[in-house]
C-alpha cells in the first residue's frame, strides 16, 4: 500500500518579544514589512505553498507571542510541528541568551519522538539596525551555539530589507519536509 504523502508542514517560530518573528513571517509570505510594532496575542499562522522535487507542500508557519505570559501556549500548539525556528535580535543579548529556554520549552511541550534529531533553525534577525553598529551578538558566537546543539542551521536576517529571509525559509521547509517524511516511516 503506498504511503499517503503529507502535504502540510507545520513550522513554529519561537523567540523573545520584539525580535521580529511576525515581520520575518510577513516578509517571507507576503514580501511586506511594517514599521508599526503590534504584539502578537497568543498565536497566529500564515501559509505559503512551496514546491520541492515536483511536489507541492503547504508550509503552515505559526507565529507566537514572545511575552512570558503567553509562554505556556500548551501542548496542542506545539504538537505535530515539523520544524522549530528559534529567533533572536542580534542587537539584544538577552534575546540570544534565551534561545536555550525557548529550545527546551519546545522540546518539553512538543515531546518529539526523536528530540536529539528534531530540526531547529536559528535566525539572528535585525542585522540592518544602525548599519550593524549596535550589534552585540557576533555571528561567531551564534554559530558556536548552533554547533554545540547539534549543528543547527543558522541564518542572519533582516526582515526589513528581506536579507536571507527566502534562503532561511527554504532551509526551514527542507528540514520540515525531512522531519515529516521520517515520521511517516
């Protein structure tokens, strides 16, 4: 009996409030950026059709509220994720330091069958701010953290200027796809 290919890939974006999760998602899906900051309440998602090897998939990208009071969005929200995107602001050290907490929170809530190999992707956002002069997290430091967590793919992005956003989400989609296919086996 041929296995039915799953066409929906669920991706969750986690990170502190104000790091640009919503802006990254909007830039990728709608090619739009807004300077107006509006905190996400609870969770919201956008979808985008992506094509790989002559197959069409729907990437369902879940955006979360970064505020601590929404942190316990609950198991249902995390369950079934195919890839988790950890996002921080390269100009705010605390947002980088909190990546570990977000990663742990995800693994606890989602309890994937193979936590060691669950696909994460890290995005260091807002590289455009102040021409890069207010940056406090070096690319080297971020890459070292990613390497220590099992070689997590890392991208430096600007949701505002669209830098590396498409590339990052292509990687996210590929990793989500791999994860989804392994689950079917």
